[in-house]
């Protein structure tokens, strides 16, 4: 039997410390990848140490926002592996993550792994890579949900064969920037009857400040929500859109979102949560 070639794909914009930890996690893998594809969005690729697997770096530029959908498609196109593992740069792979995905690959499903959230400054603990479970907590939304509905799919930690990715059609590049593109990807998978399967491929999400609601991505979320509605006739990201409406920023109409005003810098700053 031919050896299964495995490609790990990630996107980078800033996050240099997180990327170093991402690489350290992969070095601990019981099953090493054949290659790692790194797409640097709107920045020069950083220097990468010599590693026990191949690393291919790509620079992708887009004016004004992060080209998440097109960056994932570019990574998949450049990958030589039969199994594509998409792992967010903020994640640290469990030692068995790659092995677990490889074991499930023959199911020809869209595979979704598990995520635990690391506490702040977890990587300052001595030998923190050996304490990841103790330093983390389960995903408050998806932990224990199996099977996972397509509506809760996200691109933080998932995998599929290259043929399945091509059957789905990749990510829709009409989605620009942050929000909705991963839910759309899952809906496309459901439309072509590709099963969504949750497996024990565990990743640990590194702590970083976030926004609730994500006012820092306000324009992208509105634009992508309308793009999603035009395709599927339902609204994605409803919790965020409802919050924007409560704040007097938008009015949601039957088939569009009317922007009343943009969030003020102070509002964005106040939405940061540690």
C-alpha cells in the first residue's frame, strides 16, 4: 500500500509567537506530516528553522482585509498530500492529532477535530507542551456535540482528502475577510452529500485577546452575511448581527442589512475581552 501523504495547512498574519508554538506542537507528533504549507497573508514570510518535515511558504496579498477563503484555497492547491489538515495558526496540535486524522481518512467525510482553549500565558509554564490538558478547558459550544451539525462547522481544526475538498469546491472566494466562509463551506459539503464526522483529533487554541461582539470585523461580517444570505436564504452569524442591531449600528431587513453607522473606535476598544 502506498504511504499516505499528509499536508498540514495554516494561515499566518502576525501571530509570530503563536506560529512558533504551532511548529513546536507539530514536532511532537507521533505521525509527522509529509509537509506543512504556510500562507502568509499581507506580510513577508518569516524565517523558519530546519524541521523534520518539508515546509512551503507562500505570500498572498489582499488590499484592506485578510483573504481567508482564497488563502485556504491556495494552500490546498499547493499541497501535495492526499490528506489535507487545516489547522489554525493559533492552535497547537496534540501529539496524536495527525494520526487520528490519518486513521479516519478512509471514511471520505469532512472531518472535524476537537478544540480546547489554553489559559493566558500557558506557554510560560515549564514544559508546557506536556501540560496542555491541565492548562486548557473544553470548547464551551462544541464539546460533547456529536454529531456536529453543519451549522457549527468551523475551520479552526478540520481535515479531508484532497478529492473531497475539490468535490466541495473549496472555499467561496466571494467571501472576503472574516466571517461566514467556513459555514458556507460546510453547507456546500452538505449540498453534495458529504458527511460531516467529528473525531478525536485534538488541538489546543492559544489565548489571545478577542472581541465580543467582533466589531473589529464589522464590515467583513456584514458583507459576508449578505453574501451568505444570497446563496442560502438564511442568515449566518445571527448572534453577532443581532448584537450590532441592539447597538444601533444596523437594521436587518428581509433580504439585506442596512448599515446605519460604523462602530466608533471607543466601542471597538470596549469590545475587547482578555
